[in-house]
C-alpha cells in the first residue's frame, strides 16, 4: 500500500471510530444529537469514500463506509423524525394557546362558566 493510501485508510478508520460515540449516545439517551443535514452530509461523504474504494480497487480505503454510511443514515433519519415530532408538538401547543386567547376575546366575564357558577 502506498503512503497516500495508508493516510486515507487511517483517516477513514478514525472517522469510523469518531462516529460510534454518537451512535452509543443516541441509543443511551433514546434520541439523536446533531442536525439531520449534518448526518446527511456525513452519509454522502461515507458513500463517496465507499465508491472511491470500489472505483480505485482499494477496498481498504472505502471499507469504513460500510460502518459510517449506515450509521449516518440511521442517525440522520432519526434526528429528522425527532425534529418533526418536536415541531408538531410545538404547533399543537401553539394551537392550544391560540384557543385560550380566542376564549378570552370572545367570552366576556359574565358569560364565563366561573362567573355563571358564582351567580
């Protein structure tokens, strides 16, 4: 193996090792960290390295992509779903607040259930 090939292999192996703590943390906390877009970029990078290894017949350079690509895809999709769920929950909360505000605007004090019960 050439010196540039060895450098690429070490860099890819370090990238593989660096992604594993993110996966472990996501599993422990039951939620991923990071941006879905960042994970998508990581998946694209891993796919490119994997492709490079195939095209150049140097599978040892592309091999870390077998780990980093699926992990990046899983964490990216998971982060995207978490982000959508949080946005939906915020929208529901806002709708509830809007209904309370509407209730305050529409009903005057005499028509409120508390005022009727006290009368």
